[in-house]
C-alpha cells in the first residue's frame, strides 16, 4: 500500500515538473477554460495550439521551438490575476489571453508593470483607453465595429427602428453602450433595449418583448450559447424581422447550435473562416481536421496572437520581452511579411487594430460573405 | 495544526507548562503567522499572491464559521457581505481618496450594521428560511453591484485600486502587502479566538447545540443570534476591504451567490466549529486548485473529487479528521 502511495506521489511530482526548456521560447496562455467564458476560451486555446504546432514544424521562432502552457482563469478576475502573475513569474515571453474583458481588466496592470506584451481577445472598448502600452487586441474593438453596424442597419437593412438585445456582462454592456449612440447618430430609433443574463437558458420572454416592440430589425449582441438560444426562441415566437449581429451572432458555434434558426441572420464580421481570403479558409480546414469542429473568430484570434509574437521577434531580431511590445505598437503586419497573420493588420499606438472586415449572411447553415469593408484608415 | 479549536479545555492543553490563557490554538496561530511572514521569500509574486488570497478568503470564512459553525445559522450571503466591504473600500479610496484604514473600519461597521438588520429575520426564521432570506439579500446586493453603473462601475468593475501605506512604508509590492495581510489576519483571528473562549463564545455554542436550554439558562438568545450574525458579516466586510487592494480590480463576479456557496463549502470542508477550520477550508478552496494546475485541463475535476471524497470520509471536515487522528494517537477521548 505504502509503495503505491510513493509511486503515486512520484508520478504527480513528475507531472508537475516543467519540461526542460533550453533554447525554447516559453509562451503562457491565460484563458477561460471553465466558467462562462469556456466556449470562447477553448477556441482561442485551440487556435494557439494550431499556430504553435505550425511554427514549431517550420523550425520555430528564429530557430527556437515554442513551448506553450495554458492556464485556466475560471472566468474569475482574482484567478486570472493569479494566473497572469504566475505566467510572468515563470518567465513567459509574452502573455496570451484572456478573451473576456473583465478578467483582462483585472490582469492587464500586471503585464504592464512587468513590461511584457499581453495579447488579448477582448473587444470591450475601454481596455485600450487606459493608457496601457502593453495591451494588444487581436480583433476590432467595439468602438470600431459598431459604427459599421449602424451604417449597415441604415443603408443595407434600411431599418428606421431597431430592438437591441444584449447580454449584461462587460462584453454585452460595452457593445450596447457603443451601438446606441451610433444608432441615434444614424437617425435610427431604439424601439426596445433588452438586457439579458449571462448563462440565461430561456429567451422566450425577451423574444416576445422584441416582437411587441415592432422594430424593423433586431440587433443581437450576446455570447455564443446565448445567441443560439435567443435565435431559437425568436423563431419559436414568430419574430420575422431581420436579425443583425456583430461577429459572434454569425459565428460557426452559433450556427451549429441554433441550426435552422440561424438562417437569415446577417451582420458585420470581423474575422471568419468563411471570409473570401484563402489563408482564412485554409486555417478553417486545418482547424476542422485537428479538432473536428469549425473554428469561430476566437480560434482565428488565438492563431494570430502567436504570429504577432513571432513577427515582432523576427522584426527586432532578438528575444527581448519589452521589445515585443515596442515593435508591435504602431506596426502594420502584412501577410507578405508573415503569412500567419492571415490578413493585413495595423496595430495602433493604444493596442487597437485596424483591418478590413466583412458583411455576411447565414444561408442554409453556412456563413456567406456578401461584401468586404475597407480599413478605417486605409 | 491538530489543536482542536473549541475544545480548548481538553486535558492535553492543560498539561503544557504555559500561562493559563495560552492554548494550542493560539500557539498554532502565532506559529502560522511567523511562518507566513517569512514563507513567501523566494516564492515569487505568484506564490505570494496566492498566499495572500488564501488569508483574505480565510477571514471571510472565519466570519461564516462563527455564524454557521458556532451559532448554527446558515447564511448564503457571505460573499455579498465581502462585496459590500470591497466596493465600499474601492469606491471611497479611488473616487474620494479616503484612507484605506478608514475604509477598512467602515467596511466592518457597514457590514456589521447590515448584518444586524438582516439578522432580525433570523429571530423568527431559522434553518432553511434564514438561508432563503440571505439568498435573496445576496442576489439583491449582486444586482446593485452590477446594475448601478454610476456607483459601482457595473459589469466593467473598478480598476486601479491602490494599496495602502503602513506608516510611510508603501505596500505596493506583493511581499510587503502579503505581510500586511498576515498581520491583519492574525489580529482578526486572535480576536475571534478570544471571543470564542469568552462567555460570548460559549453562549454562541449553546445557541447552536440547544437554543431552548440556552434560553432556560439565561442566555439572551435573541441578542446572541444577532451578534453572531453581525460579527460574522463584519469579518466578510474586513475580508472585502483587503480583497479590493489585493486584486486591485473588482467586478461583481467574485461576490455572486455561487461564491457564497463556495465559502460555505470551505467552512464545512475545513471543519465547521473549529477555529482553525477556516484556514484549512480556504486552503482547500483557494490554494489546492492552484496546486493542481499541473494536471492541466483535469484540475477542476480532481479538485471536486477530492472535496467530495473528503466530505464522504469525514463530514466534520479536515479539522474533525485531524481531531480523530489525534485522539487515536494519544488514546484520549475522541472529540465528539
């Protein structure tokens, strides 16, 4: 019996020891692998793993293999802070993640203090407005995306009034606070302002509220599972007005969960494996082959995050942690320089991104891109 | 760590050649404080942060242990009380520049007062009904924290919460702040230790064991029920006042109902009714998941399995287990 315990203890100790990491680039990803952010976080993590496998297969970054570690945040700010601190203590070259904006807000000062680049998946507008020079996005911020949506609702959907359905967390509230002034600016009336809960299961009441508002279109801004549930409930309640969304609503995860209820959904998409860019589609195929499901935008974001680190390192020609942030700030990365970035990306001084985006529609359970929108500052 | 808390009058503690007021629990607390003062040296900021988080959580669990373990009141609002303290501290220090020490005291006072008001229903309703009252309160506080954006920052939370000074010493660093937390935790633990040994503590226990008998012996059950609940809540307020500058960011999620359940789990798993139980419970709840991170994506499953096995094997929690082991080793009376 005692022997068994000793073996068990030795095994667990061996598992706990980090692999010998000579001449390797240590990257730590701190992300939501449990709790409310698990869907987004898992996609992000898989995208990162895919990029790391690709880079390592091609000889690594400047001859060094990447060693990737993932830490779960439980979608909790206190735990995120601990995990980011741990990543920095363990000498991560850059911090990847998290994806949810609240946990990012709780941990971004630590990376800033350590002068280490933190490449995140968050979209809340406020993150890049705090004068932090070490935070970098992997997608457009809500402040950049919402004017495009308002424009789309006015000119393409030709809506005079819109019902806004949002999830009451930092993501949804941030989006709601960004879209309403844009709608007003575009002369569109907000017919209903419907707040829903994170993790909410039954959206029948919200769908009825939307139906009764008699709006010309519905803007849906929820996380993945909730988006699918809302679409299903709206279909059951006979809401026939156009459903318009931003990236998440047209994501692969939502389409697979909502099934037929997702058909006809349209809107603006920052990143999509169905975008008319061969590199995106190729990524989509690789992801599908490895994980056996279609990646959403978070998978693409995670993939690009690793390539941002690779590009900055090769650009500065050395492994300097602070230099990664300095090099990324204000840079424009093109697929000609670094194919892994997939599309031309300009990183603004505050960490926001500027790049082309797409207008899309779900037809027969597939996302179809209708138009490509140019960069804000071409 | 085997010293049973409420059993300070057990014969073995008397046999030690120490002044009458010192017992094993106090010695353990003192030794623990000394060890924790030096423990983080060379541990890095992450290890230090986790230790601090453990202690801060322990304070909240200590309070709940008083409410549940000694007075037998089931409260599901401990995280909400912690949130009250954390938000009060964060708002006053960041928006109005009030000293942290004042905020710390106010957090305790506010949660004590709210505990008194909320405790009134406890006089009429007990057991499940009190649990429901506190459940409603917990939800209410959470909704205020989330929806009143003008005051609490809503879902975006409050960031850049400053850490206090200690007589001119900046506690900006993880190590210094950790030592500050150690001192405060020690003081609060000793106060509770004293309280439990005092006639108050015996009245609390009497209340839990047999309220009718306690009343017949002249214990003012109404007063003591209220006090137990209010003091327990004040400890959560103190914990919140430390949590805000420790994490330097707060949003409503760490103060939700599920966190109250988690704190309750820590009381039970640590051993409710034992003074050192909260430290063991918080160790299980805060530090164990961090230790288990080597197991990768399985770590939460392993954590849950350990807690379930523990509670099946020993319903009295870790402290109860240790007490049984101690009794077996020494051949002395087996606790309960």
